[in-house]
C-alpha cells in the first residue's frame, strides 16, 4: 500500500483531500493528513477509515516530522512557503517524493543534484497560479514550436475574482479568494520587471497600481492587468530567451487598481513598522494617522485633498465602502499599517456563504511562421460553487492531486527539482482537469502585426 502524507490542511486542500480519499481503495493508498491544529486536520479529512487518518504536528520538530514521514512514498507540503524546506530536507533524508503548490525557491533549487541522485521528484508550482498557468502556457508554446513557429510575444494573466452574480453593490467587484495578507502586500518588495517589444521595462513598487493595461476576455468581460513582480525569471523555464515581449500579470476589474493605489499612497500597505495602541484607534483614526494635522477639516476632506480626488469620484465611493472611515475599533494592541488594513478589508471582502468566486486566466501568444505573423488568445473561466467550494481551492488542489497520482502510479517522470512545464506533467494533468472537472481553455486566432 502506497502512503501519502499531506502536511497542512488549509483552504487550498478542500478539493485535494476528497480527490485522494475517493481513490484510496481502488489504488491501494493510505492517506495521512497533518496540521498544526488537530481539529483542522480532522475536519479536512472527514471520517477516518483503515486507509486514512489525521493528526497534529509541529513541523519544526524534526524528529517528529521524520517519524510521521517514515515509510511514506509521497509528501504534499501545503504549509507556508518559508516552511517548505523543513519538509524538503526530511523528504530528501528519507527518500520521499515531494509536491508543493508554492513558487520554486532558490533554496529548493539547490537540492536538485541530491534529489536526482536519489531518483526523486520534487515538484513545485503545481497549483493554479503558479501551476495551471504554466501548464496551459507550455501546451500552447510547445504546440507552436512543434509546427515550426518562432515565438515573439508571450503575455499571461490570472485573476481570482468574484463571479458576476456575487458582485452585488460591491464597487470594487472583488473579495478575498486567497490569502488576504498576500493581496494587501502585492506590489511590495522590489521593482516589477518585464520585456515590452524588445525593451526591458521596470516599474517601481509605488507605481505598480498606476500602470495597467485593459484586457477583454471573451465571455468574461473587461479587466485591467497589473504586472507581476518578475516576469523575466520565466524566460529560461518557458524557453523564451529571444522573445520580444514577456509579461505576466494579475487580473482585476477596471477601476480596482486606481482605488487600491490610494492605499499605497497613504502608506496603508506598508508592513515595515508597527503602530502601537491600535486597540484605542477607530478605523477613521487609523486613516487619519497618514494625513496632515488639521483639526478643523474632516478625515474625508483631508484625504480627498491629499489624493486629489473629487467628492463624487468612484475612488471615494470605493474607499467609503471599504470602511476606512468607520468608527469600528481594532481588537489588537499593535500592528503594521498593512495588518490594520487587512483587518478592515476582511470585514467587507470576506466571502459570504452564498458568494461564488471565479478564476479567469488569459494567455496571448504571437509568433512568426513561414513568413507570416500569427497570434492566439487562450482563455479559461471557472466558477466556484459557494464560499466553501471555491474555484480557487478547486484549481489549486486538483493539479497537485493529479500529480500525486502520476507519481504513485509509476508514470515515467524525470527526477529532480522541477515545475510542471513538460509534457509528462502538463499533458495528463490538463487532460484530466478538462475531461473530469470542466477546467477548459478556449482558443481564438487574432490579428498580429508584430513590432
């Protein structure tokens, strides 16, 4: 019987665990679900059987971690990204395959030779974004190259959004569908890098939400695309060393970025220092911390002057709706500006029970072939069922679940530290997602004039 150990039973494992559990008997697998909170692990697993169980674990306890991993075939690490190496080192020591949905770190890459020497697979970036974005992009790129095409342009965008039917009167047309902290800190920590028509381009952090492009995705409407931090690191992975345009980004509904930029300008997304005495502050007083002292003017008026926005602007409507002028108070004694903003936004941006989220993914690829210029647009949209069975959880968990099956069923897989960007990975994973879970892409040819 093959043994699977899942470490971390958070929201992204909601589809992963049922997929594996449904196949325990037919494939003769044993599933062990671990989390630092026993109740979370038990809730995620559901009823225990002779082929599955749950337990609590502190993965910083190396001895306990190795005991849990003993005689395991595949470990799936869904812990915070900075903790993956604890699991990776234990897996390497015990000769266990490792799968994660997180970005491939330099530290993980450094294990490649040892992983290969033990004929192991350490697969990273096998979720949604990163994950399905890589796999669907490489399927397009490989198909074009196999027909003699020379890639000149590659753009890719993914958005975790609200389904249109759940937007209601929400002027942002957005709620948290993944880690709120990551949303609040988006755009922090260095310049954005990409290539545009043969020129290297850089966007400083304070300008990320002011430089967007409008994108129309057939069947899903208009969006604005915001550049991801470093598109250049995928030049080698995607075999795009000579490409003229390389741009990866995030999708939001039009108007989101300009309004969010208000938080950036105010300093509310800063995570580098701590505000003391936050339990004595109302949200309005927190907002006032970032504005000039003038006891005669209201906080709203000072904010409008500072941001140079009129009373009737859509931006002001969004900020008021977000609750930054409310008289509610923080329940904690201190926190960074970003932590305070996250708390405020979670009150209005947390999914209600009936809310449905939506994933939208969009690729644009331009190439030359036989003296002609061609371009294809490929898009995918996928809606969740409710606030529990979200599109985000489904599309993050299922690729990992299918990859686990590939490892355990003896598929021909090259060893090493890697991403799912080869046919051995993206072929069967995308095929199953499309056939069994309706995660499908639609392609259409469009005009391309090059540059």
